[in-house]
């Protein structure tokens, strides 16, 4: 049965033997700033966003131009449909042919413009993809260098904390609400474990597994309501822990990590169920935390669940026996297919269309082909044989 309740009051701490210890030194702070400046992505982001805005505007105009060409061709066809009636009726035929000629020239000009804009869009699309790759590469390089610098900081901290002389002294002030019938010593004894726990929580170099070296109540007083005020001096053996890891990740901006995935054969790589690449070695950026990694070689897969806290390298090996079995299986499958009556069976995968812009560069007939057909095209008649084309 508990006779009192502890409430956390004002907490503060200091380290006597660790007064020189710093999570990040001024020189390390300077190195972080230098890396961030060297791999600044703000200018790349602004440029990429501007290009994307222009691309969207030009693509809209391009599609509108295509509709205008289609409408003009429809009008041209309608004019051809009434051409014979106009000629027979002699209904302002001369003006009709002038309008028809103007429409043909307009279509020709529109199609040239359409083709040029399509080529420009392809180049813009390629440039946007290149910018995206530059952004990805810059992020990876920055993360890689920051992670390497962080590891040096971790190495320094680990070495300093491993020193047998390193001690973390904590001065803790707080209050405990006791019953009116408890003495000061009874109340303090009952809350000793909670006081020590609060002391561990008050400092980044301490956690629940930190070794207690000494514990002393320096001062304590109790009022008539039973509220106890105390001040404790407690010493611990400090250690590198998850709190420090989290602070450093925030300090270095390492909210993600770069994974290097390797295999002795060319495999398909999946992270959290999504394909991220193929080959014997790839790099991929992921958020910090737990991730599932799968290496798939034909129908054989190797997978692990990894807790990602920093940049890492993972290797997945497929045995020679597995490689031979898969090769034999592939040959057997091809032989079976060859014996069946399916002449159009293809074992190759279709090409991915992911990185291709969804645009059509030009209508089916080019302006040049129309010029070759000359006047016959103009009046709406197609040449039927070589003799007609000659004239």
C-alpha cells in the first residue's frame, strides 16, 4: 500500500567530472554547416519547380494546339464535302478556293508548330528528370557525409564515456506528497526508486540502465500538509544511449538513411514491398525506422527486417546450387514453350513507360508529304497512280 505520491518539481543537473563533455563540439558544428552549404538543394528545388511550372503550361498549350489542328482538319473535310456543289452551282467558287487554300496553309503552319513544341516538351521533360536525379544524388551525398561525420562524433562520445573516470553527477530538486503521519525519512525511503528514476530521465547521458554510483539526500523539509521538498545529489556511470542517438540524428538532419544493397548475382530489390531497383548493387534512401528488404533472384527470395538508424550496407548471397537450379528451370521452361503451338510467345518483359512523357509529337501526315501531293491535295483529291503524281 502506497502512503504517498511523488510529483516532479523543478529538475536541473550538472556534471562535475564531465564539464568538458559536449554532444557536438564547435568544430563539429562548423563541419555540419560546411556540408549543408556544399550540398545546398534550395537552388536546385527552385530551378526544378520553375521548370515544372513551365512544362505544365507548355504541355497545356501543346494539347490545345493539337485540338486546333483537329478542328481545322474537320473544317477542311467539311469544305471538301461541299466542293462539288459549289463548283456546279458556281457559287462564289473563286473565294471558296482562296479560303480553302488559306485553311491548308494554316494547317501546315500549325502542324510545324505542333512538331516543334513536341520536341521542346521532350527536352523539357528530360531536363526535369535530370534535375530530379541531381536532387536525389545531392541528398544522398549530403546524407552520406553527414552520417560519416556523425559516426566520428559517436566514436568520440563513446571513447569519452568509456573512460573509467567518467561520472555523471546530478543535482535534483523535487517534491513528494506524503501522509501527515509519515516521517521525512519514511517518505524519502518510499520514494527513493522514483527519485533515482527522475534523475536518470533528467539527463541525456543517462537512461534506465545507467549504473548508480552514489545517492544522497542533501536537504529535505516537510510542511504541515505533508508536502515534502528535497534536494538530492546522485552519481551515475554515463553511457551512449538512444536519447543521444535521437538528439544527434536531429542535429545532423538525418531523418533518413542511405542503404547500399549488394548481391553476388543480379537481383530485383524491394523495400517494404516496393521495387526500388535491379542489379548486383544499388543505393536507396529510406526514412529512419524499421524496414523490410527483399532480394529476388528469379523465383527465389531472401528477405530481412532491419531497424535503420543510420547509413548501412546489406549483402544477400545466392549459392551456386541455387543459380544452377534456376538456370536449369529457365531452360526447361523455354523447351516446353518451344514444343507448344504458340508462335507469338515472348519471354521478355515489356519496356517500362514510366519515364516517357505522354505526348504525341505530330499528326499522322507531315507537312512535307502534303507539299509533294501539291495541288491535288489542295482541292481534296488524292493521286491514284504514278502518272497522276507526275502531273
